[in-house]
C-alpha cells in the first residue's frame, strides 16, 4: 500500500527528463510557488482537456508567481508528441517510475490493454507547493474522472498568497 503525502510535508524532489531537453524537479520552485500536475499519459483524452485548460490558465498562474509543471510516466516519444500536438508551453517531465509514483503517494493503474498503453501509469494528482517547499494543497484521484477545478485552484492560490492562509488538513 502506498502512503499518501501529508499536507504541510515536504514535496519530494524527483528529477525527470523534460520534453524538449533538460530536466524538471518536482520540488524546485522557491522562491516561487509551484503547481505540479500528474497526468495519466498520452492515452488519456481527459488529461488532454485538463492540460489544455492548464495551458489557458498558465499565464495567470505565472502572474501569481506560480510555476506550472506537468509530469507523467510516459516515455520520451509520447511526452514530446503530446507537447508538439497540443502546444503546451509549461514544462513536461516524463519517465516517472512506479517507485517515484509511490513517493508522490499516487494511485497507480495497470493498462486495461496494450492499446491503452504498455506500462503501469499514475492516476491524476495535483500538488500546490509553497516557497518553503511544503505541500500547501494536495489532491489525489484513483480514476481519471475526478480532478480539482483549475480555476478554483488558481483562485485558491491567490487567496492563500494574499491572506497568508495556512496549510489546512494537518491534523491526522
């Protein structure tokens, strides 16, 4: 059983190759905020719609001093094909291993068939990380149908920043 990351805990630092070259780190963000979105992979049409909305809101997140990052377990070819096809301008990390998925507390699924994909993949996850590297907001799903509304997340990030709103959900 995978343990879930607690609100207020340190965001794990996982370095992944980046579509287009270089690397990304799930924990790198200071002195700014970070929004880390874990998507299921190229095979998921719901992910494409979600990441399209993320791309639309990216300038607003950036205006709120929040870097946007998406990561998946896809191999390089699939991640780069998605970036090219959908024109995402945020960094996309790829190659998330099952062990790394577990480090993030994600739900992991086996493909239903070879037509879906050829490897275990993460179910959706979203992390808002504050400049101290702590998880301010965490949302994990075990299915592609439940994801937080990105407009609401943007409003929440702004409110947290404006009012120094505390990390919630820290009592076990």
